C-alpha cells in the first residue's frame, strides 16, 4: 500500500472532485483518500489529494488562500452561472476594460458573498444544488470572504475577460462573476475556472490523471508541510504519547514535528510537557 502523503492532481473539467479522488485512490492503491478543497465539476486545476493518514490534514487547510484564473463573459446568464447549464438570457450591453477595472476595485477586501444556489453548500443536510434541481427554494445565507487581489489579465473578445483572483477559502468564483455583472448592470457567466494555487501548492507541480495512473507522480510527505523543529522519541515515549499521555522533554516550548522511526504527527510542548496536536501515524 502506498505511504501517507499528498499528490497534486490537475483535475480535468466535467469531473467531480470526489470522483477524481476515487480515481487517484484506486490508481495508487491507497486505503483512504480525500482532498483539500472542492473544485466545481466544470472547474479544473489544482486539487491536492490526501492519502491514508494525511486525510487528517483537512482541517489544517480549511483557511488556506487560493488563486484562480477565470474567463467571464458579460451579457449572458445561466442558472448555474457557468456553462454547466445553457445560456438562457443575453443583453446587448458592451463592457469596456476601463469600466471593468473600475468595478474590480470594489471587490478587493473583506465582504459578505451570497453562494450560488447551484453549489455543494449544505442546507439542513442537503446540498443546495439538489434543492435547486428540484425547483425548491434554496435558503442561502451570505458568507464572509476576503479577496486579496483581483486583476484583469486580458480582454479575449467582446465582453469576454480573463481575470486572476486570489481569495480566502470558501469564495465562489461563479458568485463573484454574478456580482461583477450586477455591478455593471448586466449578467455574467464563468466560461471556465482554473485553480492555480492552494496554500503553498502550485498547479505547475501537479500531475494529470493519466500521469498518476501510469505511476508518474510525486508523493509529498506530510512532515514537509510543517516549518518547525523535530523531536525524536524512543519507542517507550512514542507509545505513551500515542496513548494520550504527556511526556517530559527539556526543550523550549513550541510546536514540533514528532518522530519515532516515522513521522507521528505535530506536537506542542508547554512547560516541558509534550502532547500531540495532530496525529498522523
């Protein structure tokens, strides 16, 4: 069985994140697998896939910033705010680069964003898109997000623009397109969404499904994600720690990577007493 770690997948379009994870899990022979941040079915790009005990890293990545490249077409509307649904309405308003750049400045900062009704957001145990597909009311609440940068990269055609967005976790790029359209007194559709960064992981380092199936991938060891000193324990110390018993270590207080032949997890030393904050063995 493959060791615990992270594989950076370049997820293709029209494949759900969970389906992509299951393909990777089967291809590499992992017992368990997860991912660090859902991508829309119609979106592509960086999807960090966690294997075996590294699935416990999920909470650590909940608040990691992400970067996207998106192409937005103004003057068009679809129910899903992307091309998963057909364009049902259009208008003749022409959006200039100057008008768009002026509006972009309003969306840099921290504010409340209303999620799309076609999303995986849970409402009373059901996903929002499941309710929307049934024609039921989708009682969504706004979420506080932060957009740290929003840049116009290029105008590709009339009303079609390429933007780069760096934002907090939980930001919906489709909802951003919708809100930009409203700010310009028109509608908008995401033609594509590509995630290029997730925390410190970059799309340039990711592999395709075909490469992973062929065994051409890099397994990132979980201990490399933590920038702190290392503690090496004896077998007796490790057994105590893994059983929830704090052990004495005459070292400065702080966070440490804990090893006993293998990486056990991340520990915290307080008043010379060590306990595990995150167990990864």
